[in-house]
C-alpha cells in the first residue's frame, strides 16, 4: 500500500508543470516589405513583430499542451506610436484589413503567416482586450499594414503605464509574394 501511494505521488509530481498565463512585450520590430506582384499599386507595406516573454507562472496538473499566454498581456498598452525622423506622428496613416484576417506571405526560401488590423489603434484595443489574434502564441505572428502617406517611418514606440519601448524601423526591405 505504501509503495502504491509513493508511486501515485511520483506520478502526480511528474505530471505537474509550470504554465505561463500571460505574456509581456519586451521589444517591437517594424520592417518594410515589398510584394513583387503588387508593386504597381504604389502602397508601402510594413510588418510589426512583437518580441515577448511568458509571465504569470502557475503550476498545473496534467497541463501539457496548454498554450502559454492565453490570459493576454500582463500590462495594458497605452499606445503604439510610429514617428518620422523629424518626430511627426504617422501612426494614424497605417491601415490594414479585417481584424480576423490571416494570410500568408512568402519569399523564395520561406513563408510567414500574418494578421492585420484595421489600424494601429484597433491593434492596441485587440491586445488590451485579449482578443483571439492577440493572445497566446498568436501575439508573435507579424501584423501587416500599409502606409497611406508618403512619410517614412523612423521609430516605433509602445507606451505602457510605467515604461515604454522604442525601436528604430528596419530600413532593409523584405521581398515577398502575396498568396
């Protein structure tokens, strides 16, 4: 009986693992992309990638296969600002498509999935509300936007209540085909 109890306790201990309920945005990357089959429309496309880490650890029993970060972000985003070299705010000039749109872009070597939002403000709302495309592993899928002005983005800043993250926009264009 004692060995059965020890075996049962060992199974329970082995079956426990840490689960990460939330995520934290540690950095942001914005980069221009060019679609080879859509150069004629004259639009400038950009992807925004969030670099995250998992937070909110919680021990769970038999938790294998539970996606991390399903409870959303650990601190609300106040704003995402894109500015030119001169400091002009151009965030409202970034446009997208339906919030539930998922697409695929590919170059000769690899393909990448992406999401889009109607604009950057709707992306912020999606992250803060914990909508499906902005929780779990999906927060790391790039967001595709096009720029509706001739201004060139220079920095992207994510503002939180007590911190902010600023990154320079990568100037090297990635060339893709829309699928």
